[in-house]
């Protein structure tokens, strides 16, 4: 069990990484819930053929949901140290920056769109990239007040 002292000893970057990781886990789980994900019965394992839409907006597949779940698990593991948390935010932000560029370059109807991605995903990936990198840089040097 974690005590109040354990929580207070965590740096701001660790706490933010835990929140970000929890959101990734939540999104991964929600992607598998019919109703929250529209056209759930059309979800494919991977590829642009999946017309399942998380919250009716973001195109998802089984692979896409699994990636969100894994991102959350990795984030929690890396949040065990301030350096790991900073690396997760900056590294994860760079991954999302690459995904954003990939989403702009790849034709959404091509077989290269294996994730799958749509315009809403692209905008979200840009926001995640900028937000995660900024949080990692800004909070990465901050220490908790003890």
C-alpha cells in the first residue's frame, strides 16, 4: 500500500506521468466497449477497414486499443522514477509526433494505414505530442517539496 508520504515523495513529472498513463489505459479499455465505441461490430484487428469509432470520433481497431493499453502500462512502469517519467513523456511525445506526421503522409484508404488513423486521430496525436513533450521538459527538472 502507498502512504501519503509515498505520494508526497513523488515528483510532479511522476504524478503527471501517472495521470497520462491512466488516461491511456482508460482510452484502451473504452475502445473495447460497445456504445462508447460506435460501429463496434465492424472493428477489425488492424487496418483502415475498421469503421469502429471511439466516442464516434476516433477510428480504432483492436491493435489501436492494445497500443493504448500498452502505452499506459509502460507509462506507469516508467513513472517509478522521475527520470523514467520524463523519458516517457518526451519519448512518448516524440512517438506521437511521428504518428502525426505518418497520419498526414499516408492515404487514409491505403493498406499502409494499418493503425488505423483518421483526421481526428491526427489532430489528437499532434496535441498529445506537443503536450507530452512540454510536460516532460517543463516538469522534468522539477522536484517535489518535502
